């Protein structure tokens, strides 16, 4: 943390994002119960458009035409879109869904892939039933890994049809194989460590060793990978929506907002609409990437050593390096 | 004679790797009686560690494969036991101290958790809540009287310590009780200030301290057989002496049977009652330490003992055996030592090689050697 201030930035951003998302979800019912009428931290409902909307006249070349898009102002901090909807409201309303997708889909993928990886790594003796199961898991993983993840997710999402749940399923189905590989590799390293042999010699059963000694020691790389992955899943989800086979248009979601405003040709006359949605994706992914990178530095002893060496002035580090060699 | 704790009969272990089959242990037979310490000595790669790991079946199978033989531990044939029952023998029946104290403790847990885990398992088995195949035994009657250690008898339950409160709150009586037992075992292995050590992680301890903790964990199962696989070879020389002294003292207190693996003839002389000498996977000589050392009856043992520098350096350059250790995948036929042996005759090259039998003219009946010409060994210069 001290060595890399960006970790702190990422951490604070993630905390803020999570707080805002929880408020968007939690405040309306709690607020209504408290004060007796609907309450929200959103300035307007995400799909609310004033009718008739305040219009402004846009002139491009020889054409002049009215549009509901308003540039950012004190009333609409991020401006309004072509239907007069407040962009800040829409971006914030999309936050819970996008964040939940990032966290939950990745968590499910990590759990599913992780469990399979544990089995494949821990019981890999050839010529046994358990070994056959682990080989089957690995070959299945290979089949899934043979396709680029985005293409496979798109194919599945397109097959299942448009909707939030099909998109989630599509990502889930493409995301678990990476965790199988990651966890299996880590398990293979850990299970040949002398402390696992020592635990066996102390009379612990296989299952107890797996749960108490192996899982505990692979947790760190998996946590780091998970944190970095939240951002990737979010981008993939938005990409699927952007292409137009993801979330329906009436559900506020960053990817489909970008897609919708782009099809409405708003980049020229109202760039703030696309930038607001795209910026939200950018900031969220950046936050998780910074946090993930920082976690890796903190949790991984190898890069921790590298950090410690980088922190020492080179004149001091040189003899220390010689001594180690 | 009491019934042996451990009976190893014609045990053979192979490693099957890409380059071929390596016969790491060949036809090794020995018995270990209650309260005795059997030392196994031999050079690097002679199969000592493989033997040590094969007994509680801790070998990685594959590449290792136990080809034949039997290992009877208190009446149970460990090699016939289904794999899932093995954990029930380990810990409370057979426990082990390993070569590398650096990596033998889980880096993710505090010392307390790791010692407590072993004690917890033993208690579950003692109370019948978890199945154990062998009941943990109270210390054996020793077949050979030993000097009792002067001073406090550390195995007795200690009064709960009034030291600084642990950072880990202990609520229930069971947890408090467990903590006292953990402290007892840490005190048993002469750890100063065990209250502090409890809350430390393994990386915060030195190698010697870690090995002490490993010994505490191994002993906390109250095993009938303790296998010590070169417990001091990874430590530096002063710490080695400390750990050996500790183990020597513990032997008189705990009186467990011990299988002590080492490459150091001096350490074996110090620690063991009996000694087995291994060469290229074969047990070539077996007998009481004083007899084997005074009057070796296998040419290899003779060669080993003859190269002790502080005893023989006055007589000029130390002798060396001609040739080198055979490749374990292509052992010579007959006696594995015959290509390097000054006594070798034509019959030494014929299969099967010499069996471990009573050495001719040896001082006692327990002195065994696998050599047709054991009578002539004392004549080798």
C-alpha cells in the first residue's frame, strides 16, 4: 500500500463505487419506509423523460433541427440524452446491475472453475477413477479454452436470445475454464510442498489437508486474479450489450447505452451521452485493475521482494544482491 | 523378546521415470523393537529416505512403486491397507520428522494452529470420535534401561502458565485445555518463551526453532514409531548439535521407537542402539552400533568407517573405494558392491546376491552382514 499509492486510489474508488451502487439499490425502499413516499438518490427515474422535453436547435451544415439533448449544466450534471433523460440518473441506475455482473458472475465462475480445478489438481493420480475425472475436467476445459472467450460468449448470448439472464449465462459459461487452469496449477504447486507431506505424516485425511492446507495457500493468487477479472467481465458484458445481443434497451446498462446513443448518431451533437456511459465503464474497470495490481504486489511474496528492493537505493541494493547470489 | 513395533520384510521400492526403472530400495528386511533406536546410514542416493517414506506410505505413487515386501506395524500390514485408511495410522501410530524444517510448516498458519491440529486429531482418536486404526500407546517399557534425565519431568501436565495473555482469545474449557497442551509440547522441545512462539508464523522462526516445532508436532500424536529422516542435515552445525542433544534427551523421556535416518556415522553412533548400513538400495549390514562400528563385517561398512578423518588421518591419506556408486537402474548382478570390493570372488557376481545373515565369527548373534566373506572383512587394511 505504502509502496504503491495507486493501490489506495483503486481501493477508495472501489469502495465509493460499491457505496453508490448499494445506495441506489437500498435507498428507495428504506427511504420510502422512513418518510412514507418514494425516495431515491437518482435525480430522475432512469427511464423518465419529460414530455415535451426542453429542446435546443442543433445546426449541422445546412440543416437545423430540434433535439432533446442538453449539454451538462447545474441541473443535469452529465447532460441529457436524445429523449431528454438525465444522463447522471441513467449512469447511476446502471451501476448496480453492472457491478453485480462483474462481482457475481466472476464469483460464480471462480467457484465453479475453482472447485473443478481443485479436484483436477488434487486428485490427479493416473490410472484411478479420480484421475480419469480430473482428465475429463481438463479436456472439457481445453475445449472451452480453444475458443476466444468473447467470441464464445457472443455466440452463446446470440443463441440464447436477448435478455439480461442469457447474457449472464453466456459469460458464466465462458469464464470458468480460466479458473480451472489457475487453481489446478496452484494446487499442483502446493500439494508437493513439504508441509503437505508433513500434514499427511501427522495423520490428516486427504480432505482435511485439501480444505485446511491447500485451499488456504492458493487463496492469494485466486483473490488477485478475481479482482482483476471483475473489470474484464464488466467490459465483456458491456461489449455483448454494445453489439446489441445483450441486455434489452429499456434496462439501463452501460454497454447498451453506448450502443444506443451511437446508433442515434449522438457522438457529433451530444458526445456527453456516450462519454458518460463509456467513462463509467472506464472508471470502474480502472478501479478494479488498480486494486488488483496492488493486491498482487501485497500478497505475492515474490513481487513483494521486488518492491522492497526497488524501495532501497541502488547503492545499498547492489551489495545485498551480491550477498544473495 | 517383545513383539517388534515394525517389521519390514523384503521391501522393494522402484521409481519408474522416463529414463527407466530405478531400484531405490531392494529386499530390505529389518525389525524394530519397542523403545529401540535404529539408525539407517548410507551415502546420498542409497535409498535411506525412500525407505523412510515408504514405511508410512508417504511416497509419491507414481513415480514411486512399492514392488514387493511387507511392512508390518504393530500387526497391521501397511502395504495391504487401503489408501483411505492410511491417515488413521499416521500421526498417532507413525509420525515423522522431515529433512527440511524450512518448508515443513504451513506458512499460512500460526505455530499454535499447527501444533494444536496434531493434538486435536490425537484426542479425537483417543476419545473414539474419529477412527484410528491403532490406539495411541502410552510410552513403552524400555527393553534396555536408559539414564533417566535429571531435573523436571516435562511430560507431566504443567500448571497453566500465567504468562502474557495470548492474542488469540480462548473461550471454551476445551480450547484452554488444548492451549495448555500445546504449550506443554513446545516446552518439551525446549522452546524458550512458548507463549510468544504460539502466535508467530513459521517464517518468523529460525531453522532450528522450526525443527523443534516439527519435533513437537511429531511427538504430540504420541506415536509408537517416530521416523526421523535426516532431521538435522538442513541445519547448520551448532544448531545440529542442539537439536541432536534435544532428541537424545527426548529419547530417554518419551521412549518411543525411533527409526533414525542419517548420512552421518557420528550422529548415528551418538543416537542409535542399532545401525543398518545401506548401499545402492540394499541393507548390507545390520547390528548393534558398538559391534558394527568396532568390528564391521561388510567391506562397504569397513570402507566407510575407515574414512573417518579424525581417527585415521595420522596414518597418511585416507583410503578411498575404487569406482563409484552404481546407477540404480542398472545394478550389477549379485552383490551390488562386488565391482568395488577387494574381497570379490566369482560367486559374488551371481544372482541372487548374498542375503543378510549372521556375520561369521561376529561378537553377537544380532550382527548381520550381507557378504559371503564377512569373516575376511577384519583383514582389510
